[in-house]
C-alpha cells in the first residue's frame, strides 16, 4: 500500500477532488489510484503532529503493509527567481533547523550532544539526505526530470519576515520551506520505507504581501503532480 501524506484537508481535497468533506488531522481516506492500493492521510500542520500521525498509522498498519510514503503539498520558496510561485520541486534534503542549542549565533545541533533518532545506518541528525529518484523507483513512480531537485527546511513556525528567511537560507542553503517534510522523512527512515516529497510553491518565504502568494495555483498543481507521477488523470503541471 502507498501512503499519500498531506498536511491539511484542503491540500488533500485539492489533490484528490473526490475526497469527503469534514476531514481532520489523523483522518485517512482509501484512494483508488491506477494499479495500486493507497491510503491518504491528513498528517496535520507542523513537524510534531505530522510525525505522530504518520508513525501511528504505520504502527497500526503493521510491518510489510506499507510500500512507502509520498508527501505532496505546498511550500514556500526562498528564491522565487529559481523556484517561482506555482512551480513544482522535489526535496533532496530535509533539515530541521530548530534542533539543538539556540544562542545569539544561531542553533547548534552538535552542541546538544544527542541525535534526533536512530536508524539502521546509525544515529540520525537534524539533516536528512533524501534519495527521491531511488524512492520513486522503489514505488514504481517516475518524477519528471523537469522538476528541480532541491534542499528543503522543515520549521515549526513559518518564516514571516525577510530577515528570518535570509538567515535560514544562509545557514542551510535551502530553497523550500515547509512544516512537515523532515518529520515524515524521519518516520520513514526509522521504518525503513521509501519516502518521496514533492511540493508546489505557494509563496515567497518571509513575505506576507499578497503579490508574493499564490496558494490557489499551488493547490491546483497538486492533482497534476499525482497525474505526472502516474497516479491520476490530469496532465503534468
């Protein structure tokens, strides 16, 4: 079974227009996708809730029941010249920049002295290298080569000013900001499952100006993402 993880019911209904109304974080919906069994999960906004709900679902389904996880949703772009509003990108790295000791100089994960978790490969830190194309092959999917492969950040509080956005980008070299990717990737790493994250750009990170937001366009891209992966009827975004 493929688990399709989306942060919000709005994203889930945009990606899967036949989904029922009234969904809440933690709810699941069986999905008929071409040639496979799938289950859509409303993971919730933020890393804590997303990790909790995906972990709980994987535990309930049991070993061997899940083939992997596809995370689809919206995200902010740190550079709208490179990743404009409405663009689609694939995460190749997920970093949790808030883990560690916070000083005036920033957050130092190494100084804390504890790993975030542990996988078969050893201790897991706050930055995870993803292998999206290998994960896609394992799931029988093929992300279009035209989708940029970019590093991403997962935050608990979205950046709402330019100074915060600039500092995060400078420290971590990311192009996408989201609120669930690292948590979902960590759950999959510890469960030994393939993980693929594909995001549509909804906004410029650090700006609250209306002209720097295009949420409707990003939501409209979600069913096209599934279609481009061979999981729906629409054309590519």
